[in-house]
């Protein structure tokens, strides 16, 4: 048994702590259009994405709205938004069907007619001919532009976006398809917004991910650095968000005259954060824990075999999400019934939620699956206790090449699904840390 | 090889098709409160939930809004909502912290002072003493009630809800915690709304779930029934929604003078739907596919062992979500690497994406894991092809007690994660259907 170094009371609190953002002074409202949003038939992920990306560029968003596919109500929602914000980003309603009426509503708010744009007709026709498909007449509607608006050309689909001046304010229209929306926002809308706000700088964010520290412990570690940055004028800024079972996300945002200067500011600040937080940082480029593990295994040239019980296949199923997992992942023995631990994994008779069981499971996973490394999990997901252990008790076993298996005991909070999720990421994090030590002494 | 009866081109389209709902004539706006929503730090699932549940009770929701933890802006959002709707449901901002200011904003809109309610103080204190915890002074704030409002007692947490009349209109306040919100909506808000709308009837919905039919195929089967219901006055109503990897959800809504009458209408309509759709119905009470499988196994008194490859543990990890899974689930061998299929599962040398491999995997999972039934999956998740098979090719093997293993070949659409998800639910559905046949001939 070694002292636990991971999973110590993981964070379970999604309250935000933000340092002061640099502030553009602009307030932009997000308006999602679609009856299916109001009916709860699809979740509105666009508004949250836009809110996050506006904030990280120093643009406030004080209100969000959603409205159905109804002309008068879209007009009313646009007028409401323009009355209380400096501009609006409208998502959705730019498709070719009868229900897609965002263009008409914007034209009414602008009080202008709609013209068909010949160059857009050409671009849309091209998309269809490139796919050897005939263009339905209805798609021509997507070439309609309220007079005075500037189209944002499409690069992924057929619906162009729009930049529509309304007095001193502005309405941006983007398709509701998330990847078309985000691409257009970054390519055309954000630069236009920053130009309008008088912002000449390049602003870039980078996300660093941390596991194994409580939110308050992390805040204490970082507090002096955040204070120093604030005192020095708040560029770059650091903000962090505890995201429960995925640990803590730390967003560093820097502003400078050009991209190269921003990148070198981000590099320097990232190094500062890593120096303060140490190996609790598992990703410096928003990679997931499974991608971090994949990278460690690939770099070490080692393969992995798993034996899991309470997680029931979660550990393996997260790992196979990484493309190319077959290079380093042999498989997993999911021994949910105790007898399978005894018969297939050779765990001696006795309690199966124990450090002995975890170590034997790790060693034998390595042997049975023919891998270099064995990783195991046994524990109590709840609600009932098992082997006299309360829910949340988890043993993680790890057998590295040519080494005896070790085990770590964790006490995890939460209900059944949460204990499983915490156990999964804790096991992956233990593997990642031990691999770093292992390869450090065997270069 | 048998003819595939499941997974035939699963639905991948979330467009809604609704029959005309009965209409209460009321329009209720949902207002979500919380700066973290605007910053995209947490997703707003409450608004979608409320939108769906309002619609299924015949109440329209024409607009949703989100606003941050700012007094003036909450007041503005409330006034905006009251100007264009008959009432508002406000979610969030009822907690004990400084940021929780929904009560104060509502009091301003009502133009009334706030009183501390002694019976609420008692109820909140009791929650803490029952948990042997001291109550922080700040929690007393949750006993504050705008004069003229009616508190909705809490049964799950500490924050009471509020029913606040504003002229002829109404503001409901509920906590942002999803399970507290939904419980309060069903217990107190919906009955109050229906009473206000003059609705004296009881309205209840039931969700039936379907797998293995395309949306258009399903629509064709159900069309005559929906037309007949519409012609007969639209009570009950049937609406359905294709929800991608979870199949099709069919919502039957009935209205009658009392609960017993509603239930018997729902029972009768459910029987009609099942008669039209057959065994593609896997759940008549909104149960998940894994719960349906658990029920089949429990009723048959049989245990399950799994061998999975491309799904990497997903099948097992879905099944262990069902409480009490240890009664019927032995475990799973996740044979991600081909050599594990050969060595541990005894698959003969040769292609591992094949019907032979699936059948051997199922038989040997049954043997190795000591279960009554063996279920297996082998296939190509993509992006590259394997054994000359294109991505989406999946073989499911099934070995029932005392029977030779069979296998089913599927061709599933979508990218890597989607192929895995479709393969998982298709395998569970095959097991559910075969178990129904198996137990039918062995009563």
C-alpha cells in the first residue's frame, strides 16, 4: 500500500471563480431560434458555447434568449435584445425550409427589403454540384440577404451567415449546426466584434486541466499568482472552473499585438502554473485524461491490460475513445461477479474489495491479456456496503513492467454513477503519474 | 447466420413530429438565473425539461431567457417575460449565498416588501438538525417570502419555492437543482397552472420507447392511428420524437376527470400502439434499454456474460448502471486486441470481424464467465476498415442456454462513437427480443 496521491476528495462543485476579465465594454446577447429548443427536444449547446467564447474574449453576455420558428416572436426577441445589449448573435433558422425565417425577421427589424445575392447562388450551387446532387429550388433562399447586410461565406455547409448593422448596433446570424456556428464565430464574428469594440489586439485562450486537487487547495496554490497578475494589469488572466468528475479547467487568456507574442505569453504563464501546481496538471491543451494516458503509453512504448469490477467497463470504454487505441490497449476483464474475480483473475478467496484483490487483479490482468502493464479497480459503488466497506471505498491496483503490483485505497464521494466516474478518472490519473515516474528513471 | 431483426438503419434525426396538442391557451416563459449559465460553465438542462413538460400539459412556451446573478437584470428579464407571456417560471437564485437574489428581484417586480416566514424557518432548521449539522445563519434567507406570495414547501433540499401573483399574471420560483426543480414543478406548479387556466381535468403522459424501426417506417405504422385520434377529437394524443442512439420516444397524453380514468385511457392507447408496432417496443414506462434487459434476465432467472471488442466495455458499463446488476451480470471480456480474442476467447486464427468470431466469442464468454447466456460484439468502429470490412460492420453473437450460438450482421451508420453506441443498443435489443422468444417457448 502506498499513500494515495490521487483522487483525494475530488472536486464536486461547479461554481465559478473568475478573476476580472479584460473588458471590451461590449454586451452581446445570444438568441437561439427553433421551436424544438422550446419543446426540449434538443438541448441548446450553442448558447453555452457562445457565452464561454464571448467571455474569454472580454465580451459580456448579460442575457440569452430562445424563441420558436415564428416570425413575429423572432422580431420581438430581436428588438428586446437590441434594446438591452449592443448586439445579438442569432443561431438557427437559416436553413432552406419554410420554418427557416430568421432572414425575414432580421430584414423587418432592419426595415429593409431582401435581395438575392448572385455570388451566393453560385457558391451554394457549387456545393451541390461538388457532391453530384441536384440543388432543390428551396436552397436558393439561402442566397437571400437583407439589404445592407454582409454575408459570411460558408465553408462547411450551405447556409451563409450574416452581419447586419441596425443603427449603431449589430445582428449576426449563424446556422444552428454547432460546428458551422463555431467556425463562423471564430472566423468572422469575433474579429468583427473586436474591431467594433476598438480592440486591435489578438486575444487567445488556452485551457490547462488538473486532477487530484480540491478546488480550495487549488485556489490556495494559485492565489499569489493571480494576485500578481491582477496587480500587473491583468494580462494574461487566469480563471478556473471546477468541473466535477473531469477535474479543474484552468483558462489562461492573453492579449497582444500579434499571435506570436500572445503564444509566448501563454507559454510563459503555462510554465508558471505548472511550476505551482506540479504533476496534478494532466493536459496543457485541453486534452482529456484518456488522451493524456494514451500519450504516456505511446511515448513509453508500453501496452495496457485492465481488470475492472465496480466500473463495469467504463475505464476501457473511455480509453477506446482515443483513436489508435489498439496500438497500446489489449483489453479489459470486467469481473463484476466475485466468482469471476476468483476463477478468471485468480483472486484468493476472501474479501474482493481489498488491497490484495486489487494487486492480484492487476498482476493477472497483465498476464492474461499479455500486456506490459496491468491496471485494476475493485470497490463499492453503493448503495449497499460490501465486505464491510462503505460505498465509495475503491482500491486501484497497478502492475508496471518487471515490478510487483502496488495498490492505492480511495474514499470517493457521491452516488453510484459518480463513484464509478471518480474511480475511473482516478485510476487513469494514477497510471499517468506512475508512468511519468517510471519513464523518468528508465529513459 | 439469421436475418437481422434489429438495428436496421437506426434513426438519426432529431426533428420533431407533433400531433396537435390540446391547448390550455396559457403561455409560460422560462427564465434561468445564474451567471454560470451565461458563461457556458454549466449547461441549462432545466429550461429544456420545463419546455417539454409544459408542452405535454398543453401549455405553450414561446420564449426562454437566461440572465446572470444581477438584481437589475433579473428584474428587467422578469418584466420582459411578464409583458409577453401569461407567467414565468424562474429557475435558480434561491440558495443561501449573496449571489442568490431571485427573491429580492421578484419582490421588486411585485412591488412588495419581504417578510421572514416563521414556519419556513422551522422547516429549514429541521433539515439541518435531521442531518446533525448546524444551520449557517445565511440559510435563514431561504425563509424570506415576498408579501402576497405563497411558499412551495421543499421536500428534497432546503430552498422553498414561491408562487407569486403579479396582477393577473404569475411568477413561479424554483431552485436550480434539477431534481428539486422537477419535483416542485410536478407537485405544485403544474396543478396551479392548470387551475389558473381553468383546466379541471387531470392530464397525464406516458412514454413508450421503440428500437429497430426507422422514423419514417414508424410514422407509416402509426399514421392511421394518429389520424383516427385526431378525427375523434384528439384525446388522447400521440406524439413521437426520434432520439438517435436511444431510438424513438412515443408520448401518449390523455385528459380525463380523474386519475383512474386517465390511466385506463393510457392503458388502452398503449395496447393499440403495441399492437401496431409489435416487439420493437422495449419499454412502456420510459425505462432504458438496459433496464428492459435487466427485467428480461431477472424474469427468466438467467445470468449474462459478455465478450465485446469494438464497444470496449460500453455494453457492460451500461448494464452495471442498473441497480442490483450483480444478480444477473457475471462480467465482460473486453478483447480489444485481436490476439486476446484468439488466446483468451479461443477465436480461431483468421478474420476477427466475422460471424464465426462472434459465435465463438459468445460461446466462450458463457463458458469463461460461468454465465447462462453469452453475448458478443465484434466489428469495425472506423475510421479505417478492418479484415476488408468497412466501418460500421458489426457482428453480434448470442449463445442462449443449451443452444448453439447464433450471430447477426449489422451495418451501422455514423462515426466511431456513434457506431459503438448503435452497436451497444442493438446488441442489448437483440438479447431482449431473443429472451422474449426463449421464455415464451419455455414457460
